[in-house]
C-alpha cells in the first residue's frame, strides 16, 4: 500500500486520533484537556500521543502537547477530506440534477444544505418547500426556466398580500407556458400589477432555477424531462454572492415583462 494511504488508514481507524490531532493543531493541550475534549481514556491518549510523536506530528512541551508544522498540515488535510466526504454524502442523491457546471462556487459550501425530495405522500414537496420560503420573504430574486403554480402563489402572497419585493427573470419558454394556462396567467397578470413585483424575460435557454429568498438560496433541481426532483436550500455567504451575481447578469440581459406579453 502507498505510504500516504497507510497514514490515512491509520487516522481513519480511530475517531480519537483525528479529534486529538485537530485539537493539538489548534494549540497546546495537556492530557487532561485532551481527555475532556475528545472523551478518550488516558491509556488511549497515551497510545495516540506516542504514535504521533513517532511520526513527528506532535511534540511535548512544558504546557502540554502541541502539533508540529507537519502535524498541523496533516490535520488541515483531514479536515478538508472530511468536509469533502460530508459534502458528497449530502449531494449524492441529487448530484445528477445539480447544475454544477453553472455554479461558480465550491461545492463544499453546500455541505449543510437542506434537501427536500418528493415522497409518495408528498410528491410536490420540493415546490411546496420553496413556496413556504417565498411566502415569508421580504425580498425575493429569482432566475428560472420555469414558473410553477406554487412558486407563483408564494410570490403573490409575499408581494400582493404582503409587503415583500420580487424581481424575477424567466425564460421566454417559462412565460409562454404560463400564458397557455389561463388560471396561472390571471395570477401572473395580478402579480404584474403589484407595486413590489418586477419581472423580466430573456430569450434563449436558462439552464437553472435559483431563487434568493432574503439570506437563503434555493435551487429547484429537475431531470432531463423537466420533472422536479428536489429543492436544495442553503445559507452560505459564498453561495448567496454567486446567486445574486447570477440574478444580476440575467436581469441586465432581460427585457421588462408587460401585460401585453401575456396575450396569445
């Protein structure tokens, strides 16, 4: 086995080893402090510290043990690897629908994302979840290739019935689909009359559906047939900046949507 893989296996076999190395990379710790932080017994700590000293990952000082430069390097690598694997586990069930090519953001920012998927009893759960976010929002910014009934209802509740604002950019195909549905079209006309709502339309394809709901970013994920498969919501400053930038770019490229555009 490769030497580096052996060392990864050495750490991975023991949660206590990882916790100890991370603690010592943050600063000096006595054995009592390590025991309190990690929950490891004193005999276990003795073995771990001896193994670390042999590898020159830690050194003993008057105030306890502390990670060396290489020990800190290893600890940083393990933290990064854990973050990557936690992110992969979070996204595994939806990765095939995630517009990763359009997302200029580190996927690790999605590690703590909340994912809502359809169930037998709640097939519309993803759209319903986004609708719930919209209804309670103060400011909504959206870019999408679709405008479904629940999203439209949520936006109307926030802007027509409430005091929120909405700035939406949609593909021409998304607006045409609403026009073809008279009940939805009536709702959209009412939304256009709301003082807090402004809509724009862009020609061509919009490859993603992203909504910025105050500090939360919501993504609606669809398969190749356009069927909604999941809603992903995340509170991350980096993802928020990316989503706002996407909205600004499409907003500048779009043309204002007028009531006359909603007539066949």
